[in-house]
């Protein structure tokens, strides 16, 4: 059997656990990690939660740490093209060979846990265990770990990390985390453990209160955007933006990040403060500016206003809730000068679809609705009905498949345009799955 075939076999075995199955029970992942010798204790960790910006912030933290010469492991989800993206070593997805070898080590012990449990380990439980084992085997100097869902009952909350990062909190996953921002913040505050340093983005009062109460309860130190750190200035630049950031250790100037939007500037400030906290920077010690610049300049965030084509410009953005779409729309208005913009939208059925479309409506000329590859995808006819309510019938097109949707959007965008297409654009959005489907087509 070839290496590629072995990986495909392992990938299928993982998928057989139910890609979207949720079981919130830390006991099973704790038992599995105990059998593995507690690999998550072999290195310090930076643990991230929040509603939006987790993956972008994690990737910036990873890039910064590597600029300071550290070997890193990064665990994020979901993935765009391959499950290997979830488990990165020194900024690169693990190889198929390493992924398979780690799975062969973990799977027999997972089978023991499954045999003793009413519910087998989930897909996310398994990828979490694989990540922690791969990081220990590498070995890494530090792990940057993003929660899958919530915090308190998430499989990653076995870390008890010394540095915890909270990105902006809003309404999402209400069927699991609660109907209010306060409930969601309470769930996410569960990653804060005794003695931790907590770096939090600016939060609405409803979200901030549970976070601060949890910090007081467990004796955690907190650094807040707008108080201890934040973006002082930002300016547009070719391919991104240039920032001046007030960090925990002082002011960092002329920081270029190759990412668009005020939300990415905020993520950068949070990432810098987290790395300062991890490396021990503070009022009497500032990080070396050249390494900070190098780390940010190398940061990437696939599927976040990612340009994959020009003439016409095609952007991919994984905004899937109103909070995320607000940031995307603001960036489209501030940083892109489109004379005509068409959206391709496919969403999951449990999202605030009307809220997403209402935010998108003022900035696009037309919308092409379709369906993505998720089993949870909203049927295209249902999505079209909502879109017509928001956009009006004349501005809505329906396409059965993603290839047809992209082709239709490009055709609409180019209609009656003579000569230069630089002001014409298509944005594909609504879900990370939507972006993954489009990326497979457009990045070949």
C-alpha cells in the first residue's frame, strides 16, 4: 500500500466517527491522553477561544513564535482541503507519513476507550489526541491550540494552558452554547485555569463580565485590548496594512501584515500581546522589533478575504455569522474599490441566514445562491427564498453547484464591462465549507 493510500484509509476511518457528531464529555479524551502518557504535558501551550478570529489569531501567534526561533505546533479547525491542515509543525501541515504513523499509535488506545464508553470518541476528540501526540513526538517548544467549540467542555480543555486568548465573542452555535452572549462567554471562560495569563480582545460588557469573574475566581491575570494593549494606528498598504501597536512591553511601529480589514488588525494586536505574555515581555521588556516585523509579514490566513484570481478579482471569505460578516463587509468597503461586486453564497442550515444576507446586501450588486458540500447545508431553494426577501428577485440568481455559481457570478460581474476588469469582483462567502469548495476549484 502506498503512503497516499494509507493516508486515505486513515482519513476515511476518522470520517467514519462522524465529522459533525458532538459529544461534550472530557472524561473520554482525558482517558485516551492518560493512556498515551499525557502528551499535552510535554510542552507549554497557548489556548484560544472566541467566536470569530481564532484561526487568524492562532496563525499570527504561530508565525511570531517561529520568528523568535521556537519550534511550534498549531492545532486549528475546521480544515479547508485536508485534515492534515489542522495539525501543523513549524507552520506546515504534518506530512501524510507522520499523520498515519501518529494515527497508528493512537487508534488502538482509542479503541480501548470506545469499548468502555457508551459513546465512541468523536472525530474532534481523535484529531485533538493526534495533534497533542504529534506535538510531543516532534517535539515542539510550544503548542498554539484553538478550541473546537465553546471552551469549558471542549476536548482541548485538558491543556490548562499558561496563556489563554479570548477573541471577540458574539452569538454563534447557540444550539450548544446558549442563547445569550453571556451564556456563550461563560462557556468560553472555561479555558481559563488557575494562574493563567488571559489576553482578551475588546468585548461587549455582556461578554466581558463572565470572563473577568472567571479570572478573579481562579486568580488569573488579565490583559485587555483598549487598556493594556491595542492598535494605535493603521494604514492601508499594497497587499495588506501597516500597523502601530501598543503592546504589553511598549509601542511597536511599522508592522506590516499581509491581511485585510480592521478585524485582522485587532487580531494582530491580540496575537502580539499573547506572544509577549508567553515570552515574558512587559513594562520593563519589549520584544525585538525586527523579529516581530518578520513574524507578522509572514502571517497568512487562507479563506479570510483571500484573493485567488484577478481580472476579475475573486475573494474567498469564510464569514458565517453576523459578527464575522460585519467585519468582512467593513473591509470590503474600506479596502477594495469595486465598481461592481457579486457574491456567491452557500450556508449551513443552522445559521442566521437573513442576518448574513442583510449585512451583505448594501455592498454587492447581485447574489448567486448555491449549496456547499456539507450535509448540514441549507437547500438552495430555501436559501434563494431568503435571498429574494433581502435582495429582491432581480438581484438573485440560483445555481445548483459551486462551479456553476462561480461561473454565473463572473458572468454577471463582467456584464457590460468594457476593457479593464480591475474594478470588478466576486466574493465567495457564507461558510468555511463554502470557501473550501471554491478553493478546491480555484486554486488548482
